[in-house]
C-alpha cells in the first residue's frame, strides 16, 4: 500500500514536536489514530506510554508534564475517547500544565453525516485549551509539509507560553490509515526550514519595580506567602528575598520549601493552625504581604488576608494571572519570580530587624512542640499516620497528596525538614478524580518511588488508574486513609443535619479495598500501629507495582478530637508567647 504522503506528513509533525522539546507521548488505542500512535512509537526520541482508559491516560499525562514542566503529547482516536480527556484538561488548564492533545478525527466528508465513531471534535475542550486547530488533511506538497511543521511548533510553543497549559490539535485522517514504514518518516533535507521558537520571560517595567522596591524598603513586618512552586530557581529566589529582608515565609506544602532547604529559620509551616485563633491573628499581623504562586490550601490564611484588605499585598506571577481569590491584592505584577527578586534586591538594603520573623518563629516552634506531645501509636488518629509517613518517606522521593483531607492533613502535620522530597497534588480544580493516575504519571518524569496518600472516595474514583502500576512496573505505595466516605464534610455545618448528612455527604461505600489490590496484582496490608505501618511500608518500598496500605480511621469522631486538640495547643502557645 502506498501511503507515503500521510506517513511523511504525520512524521514531519512528530519530528517537529520533538524539536519543540517533546520527549513523552501518552497513547490510547484506536484505529483512526493509527498513524499518530505508530509514528510516535517509531520516533527514537519519543518515549511512548500506552494506557487503555483515556480518562486515566489524560491524568497520567498531566502528572508527567506537571513533574517535568515540559509538553507531553496525549493521543487518542475519534469519538468519545477525546471526551474522556476532559477532566484532566480542565485540571491542566487551572494548574498550568503543558499538554499537546492530538485527537484523531474523521475527514471532513464523514463529519455530521452519521459515520461511526464520529463526534464533533471542533473546540471540544472549549476554553480549557489555549489553542485549537483542525489540521488540513495530509498532503505531500512541500508547502503543506512546512504548514504541518509550523502547526506542530506552534502547538508546543503555546503550551509552554505562560501560563502553560493544554492545546488541542485535531487531526483528520482518511483511510488507509496504516503508515508506510518502509520510508524514513522523519527524513529532512538539509534545505528544509527549521522552526525554533523560544518562549520569553515576563519582565516588569522599571517604574513598577521601583515603586514596589520602595514599598518593600519601608515595610517593617513583611511577610512572604508561597503557594505551589515547581521550579527550583523560583524556590531559591523566594528564599533569597526572605533572607535579605528577614521576612518569614508561610510555605504551602506544594511550595517545596518545607523540604530539603537549609534556611529553616524562615519557613513557617503551622500558620494554618495558628491563624485559626483571633489573638494570634492579631499578634502576627504584617504590614506587607508578598505572594508567589497560587493561593495556599489553608483556609484560615485566606480568610485572614481577606479580612485585612488594608494591608498592602503584592502578587507576583510570571503569567500575570489574577490569582487573588480574596480580591484584596493591591499590586498584581507580571514577572518571573527570580527576576522580580533580583530587581528588588538591587534596590533595597538588607533589613536587619528580626523581631517580626522571631515572632512567627516562636509561635511556630511552640505549636510544633505541643503538637508532638499528642503523638502516640494509634493510627486511627490521622496525625500519627502523617507524622510516621514524614519519617518513612525515602529522600528524593515523591509524595503525591490526594485532595480533601489528605492535603489539609499534610499541611497540618508535616514539619519542615532537611530531607529533600517532592510534594505534588492536583490543586488546579481540587478534584478527587484522576489522582491515582496523575501520581503514576509523575514516575515517568522523576523515576523516583511514589507514595500516594489518598482518601477512600478519591481512591475509588480512580481505581482504573492502578493498571499502569502493574503494566509499567511503577513502584507505587498507596497509603489509603479509609474513613468510609467523605470525611471533609464532617467539618461543615451540615454534619449535624441528619437524615441528610450521611446519605448526601458522608456517602459510605463499605468497599473491601483488598480486592482492588488483588485485581491489580499488588500487595496489601492494614496496619493499626505506627510500628506496623513502619514495617509494612519499608517491606515494599522501591518494589515495582502497587503496594496498598490501608489505614482505617473514623470520620465521625475525628472532628471533635481534632478541634479539642487544636484548642488545647493554641491555648498553650498563647500562654507562652502572647503578652
Ligand atoms: C471530581 C470531584 N467530585 C466531587 C468533589 C467534591 N468532594 C470534595 S471532597 C469529597 C470527599 C472525598 O472523600 P475522600 O477522598 O474519602 O477524602 P476524605 O474527605 O474522607 O478525607 C468530595 C466528594 C470533588 N472535589 N471532585
Ligand atoms: Mg474518606
């Protein structure tokens, strides 16, 4: 069969993706996408991951791209396959993850005429993709090869432009669909044009930097708030600013500042608990807030900042996004973090006064000391699970954190430590979907064992994702916090509203998760003490495949115990440190 035209055309597109920095493709099976799948696999510089379930595949691609901050190809056939990518694309949009989605499609004459497995794929992802293009059908004309090359380069470029995010290239293909592998599909003549596109960095204007530097120079109680930060250079820039100005950093777990940095003195990790108390809120009030990254997970922090709209608040964002959910920012500045910090530090002197920093530091340490006194063997108290987990995680490994209570519990119970770790979560849209798959996708990028801590409903939501742990031999330890339902809702007012509460919000499933582990060829254990958790965690760490560690907790009694403990601790902290 002579299908060289299509082979060259799609081959040229694949090769151009590679020129643009693509190294990974996640491929879902199907017929219409045959040339996309085969030519991705044929390209020596593309690493192909095959996942059967498109919903799970898209989250896997999201995890991969999120971990290395490079564009990943996500390929599917025509029909509802593409629709199954949707939730991951929404998450990629909000968490700014670069994905290049290639959806194979019927050629134009087979659209909207009742052809099988044909749905309208035009703009199917709506405004959640930054760019959509419906490619022309393969053509061997030299100009059309330059066209497809340009489209591919452009897709990669837009995905990587700040804010990074997903793009869709819809690829119509006419039968026959089998590429001709007897030719070199990636062959280029010396004379072929190259497309080298470089994204830039946001640089704020001189006037603005001077104005902000002057505000910073005059502040006596400056406070840094750091949300999710992926790049080490951003983390280091934030630390540089803190050191030069003696500003405390309220560091979200995803800022990566709580792990593996030397400057622990500047890192405040208990603000979520401390800011629940009104007297401490007052005691810790800043005169300036500088925020980097998205808003941290902590609700008390958010409410505190919202309440104090009189405080000057600078939000620094390379994408110039409006990451200001409290609507209280006075300055929204489009700037690369490192650039902003350097420009400011060129203009302001070192701030020697450590009073405000010490104030935070004292209450933070006091809180941690008192919290530690509540530690015991009993794993039905989540605090013991997280404390033990912090201790067990191998250095340089990945902790992927489920939404709902796990991300909040990590925020509360994980202390700043010297051990380097990467903490990740899907906080773009805070979904409880796709978490298992996203965690597995990070392995392909980081090649470090993954520990996933996740609630039972979130785990149930993405059990399909477990297949890639088995098929790709990914070392995944799942610490499943099973409180049989949605524990987070017990903290809401409807918790006392029976008969509605349990049926509509608690939603117990009563599932026996041991079978899930068996289905995917994994190991299973159910520790009840810290020692057992230690032994069972260590028994399989680094071993390929799924290792499910289920911990049974009680969402009904949790809220009361948690609130009582926090009240007691905050009372002690205040006794020690408030005038
Ligand atoms: C896709 C999706 N559906 C629904 C929700 C709303 N939701 C938030 S938390 C939650 C319960 C999660 O339960 P679980 O994973 O067991 O965690 P727990 O609250 O028990 O810690 C639900 C349904 C959501 N965030 N995302
Ligand atoms: Mg639960």
